[in-house]
């Protein structure tokens, strides 16, 4: 070794590198404790890539983002009941797929907006939907009376609406939309 490796390569985690102040010669010694610790935490995998212009870091980031895509497909199949389309035309397939895609976007946005409330209270998104499902709206036949809630919103329903940036006093109008 004629010069110390670039610090961005992180060799200093696993080697003790010494540069002599007298003649500038370099020596190194393995940091066996750090190497053993890293090996205990390592797994093995191989990624085959055909885009040789991308850096290793970029390829790994793309690989790691696949989890989001896989979870989205899982949500489509299991949470949004899109296992089978049960349709008879291409137009119906496109329509059902489009609606499922919109539902997935809304579900993801709600999950993002409600994540703090869910972690604080220990709720799942299913519990949140179950709580909102309890709200019953009475819609009058004449347009003068409008609509009103059968029961006032619960504390949890108000917290959910607050997390979604919806005012609790407009709960009835939110439900009727």
C-alpha cells in the first residue's frame, strides 16, 4: 500500500492504518473485533444487474425499494380484495383496476396521515376503519333537513378526523360525501 485508501470506502472500520512520520511508509493491521462483528451480522445475497452504468449504491437502493412495491401488491390482493377480478370485459377490468389503484393511493395516504395516532394508541388501520364505520348518518328525504349523525362522534373518531386534517364539527358532511 503506497497511500491510505479514501475514507469514503470505510476501510478504517476494519483496519488500523498507520503512516510512519519518519519515512512515510504505511502499515496496516486487521481490526479482528470489528470484522467478526460485521461477519456475524452479514447475510449473503447476489443481485444480477444488466445496467452496468449504475453504481453499486444505486442498484442496492433500487433493490431495497422493491419492498414498497411488494407491500402495495399485498395490500391490493388482501386488504382491497383484488385477488380475482371476476369481470367479463376488458373495460370492466380496466375500470376495476383503476378504482383499486385509487383505493390503494387513498389507503396509503390515510396510513401516512394516521401513522402517529396509530403508533401512539396501538391501533391498526383496520381498527381505524372499524371505528369510522360505527358512525351512522341520517339523511332526510327533503333537502331542507339535510343530514345529521345518529350519535355524536366519539373521542377516537375526533382524533382520527384531526389526524386527517378534517374538522370534527363537519363530521356529518364528511360522511355524506
